[in-house]
C-alpha cells in the first residue's frame, strides 16, 4: 500500500467484522520508530487462526480465497527491519476478556519505510462507516499527542446525535487537523 493509514483502515475493518464494540488505534512515534497498535474487543481468534493470519493464502472470508491485509502490514514492517505481532483470545476461550491486538513496528530511517499518510481520513472513515462502535485514536509524537475518543464525544452530544452525521464527521476531521497543526506535525 502507498501509505500505512490504508493498512490501519484494512486491519481495523477486520475488528468491525469481528463485532468489536471498542477499537483502539494507538500510534507511538519517536525519531527512529513508528509503532502502530490496533486493539479490539471483538470475538477474537483461536490459536490456529492466529498462527495462520499472516499467511496471504489464509482467510476466513468466503468472498475470496486470499487475505492480504495483515500479511502486507507484516511485510511492510519487516522490510524496515521491524516486526508485526498478533495476540488474540477468542470469545470461546474467555467470555469477559476477548479480542485481538496487532502491533506493527517500523523503522523510519529505512529506505523501505512507507509514510503514515492521511490518518485523519482513515480515522473519520472508520467512524463514519461504523458509528455504533467506539473508537479511541491516539498518536503520540516527540512533539505531543493527538487524540480522539468517540465515547467522550457521545457523552457530550447525547444519544440523539449520530456520529456519522456530516456535521459531526466534519467537526472530528477539523479537530484532528487542528491538533496535528498544534504539535507542528
């Protein structure tokens, strides 16, 4: 993919499909590294599925016989000298503490490093496409923190205002862009 935010979109859509009620997108960026965590409380995966999830010819989808999202994410991390890990606990194993955590580590000074890209559009697209799900987005940089928590927005707006209304999506977009400008990103 041409930017890592598209990988985040793809992997987070898996969390939506897994019936998550909360999806966390946590980015920690230093001068040398970029770490991306996508954590959900969805149905999770059993051990066998976790072992195969990085295989591009393994998928649980019935619409096509390959699943490239996580394998591409892994490849892009490893091409920079980084790594990708998948931890998951299925709802069958643990009714209370289930879900998936995917962590990708990239080395930014490597020639094969792909830029993060338009993360603001990725986050707002995820929210507008699944307004019933809570999203927590945090991007920590050496200059500061950019964050958005839909549970807090719901508290302020109340239940009557849907998160996918155009005015709210525009407000979230503008708010995130202003936060990035504030930290001179």
